[in-house]
């Protein structure tokens, strides 16, 4: 199930420039840490960290950066992510579906695949004003879904979080997650900050924004 990628057309006040994230913070090479949190305003990169994403895009319980996947963000269109295993996407139909979810049962797990050709629908992005480099998808949706936190040597599927009137929160029995970019190197960044696309949206600590994406209508 795909949520439209049109972005909200409003502009909000920014947190002070010295304390907030901008588009230049999501560039180059990095890890993707996974935080167990349903609120981006209070999420802690240390207390809430439950793992990271591996080279093949799976949710793993890694305690050090070396065990996590190394992702590269393209500095040209469509500005997508890849690892040495290939291009990363939620649209690989060979991957596990989130069958427990009422509104995400058709969603496929994140995967990095050497045979997959990325397009604009695979792009993740951050939002100016975030306290950390959280990664969002689609129409201002910044939360993800997994069955649980992984045990040692376990690889789990990670899905986009979708909701609607019949399931307002996370899939029953699952955990709600944030993805956070951990920059390792500015290379191969070649573009200026102004050249990096992002939503026309800034966040303020005084404004309540759920960042859960659009409500899915029942079919």
C-alpha cells in the first residue's frame, strides 16, 4: 500500500539553527540506527536505541557501528540509499509482508537488492528542525513497524508504519520505531546544502505534529 508522496504545504517556525537538523546532515555515508519510540520529540539516541539496519536492510541488534550496514545516499536524483548489497527499497515484492497490520498488510519489508533499480518512491528524507537526523518516507511519515526488538544474531523485517480509523496506533503486538542517520563521512557529498531536496517543512518544539503520514481509508 503506497501513500502519496505529495508534501504538506505548510511552513512552521524553526528551532534555533544551532540546535536543529538541516538537509546537509543527511548526506554521504552512514549507519541507520533504530530507536524504539513513538515520539520524535522525546526519542533518545542512547536510551531508546534497539539496533540498526544491516547491509541487506534487516533490523539487527548491533551494539557497535562496525556490525551495522554502511549506507550511501546518492547526491543525484532520486537521492536514494544503497549498500554494497544493492539499492534499498520498501518495494521489493520478494520480501515479507506485514500481514499483522490492518493497513500495512500489503507492505513489503525494507531490503537492499543488487537487481533493484531505485526510483523516487524509494527516497527517505529528513526534516529541518529535527533534534536528530530522523528519516521519513512518503507524505511526512516518520515511523516504522517491526514485530519486536531483535535478539542477538537475529534478523527481522522492518516495514513502514501505516494507520487508519480501525488501527490508530502501531500494529498490535509490534513496536513503533524511528530510524536515525549516523553520519560516518561527508564523502561522496558534492552538492551544496541548497541543492539537497527536502520537504518545505520546518519543525518547532512548540507545535504538535504527529509525522505519522496520511490516514489510510478503509477499502
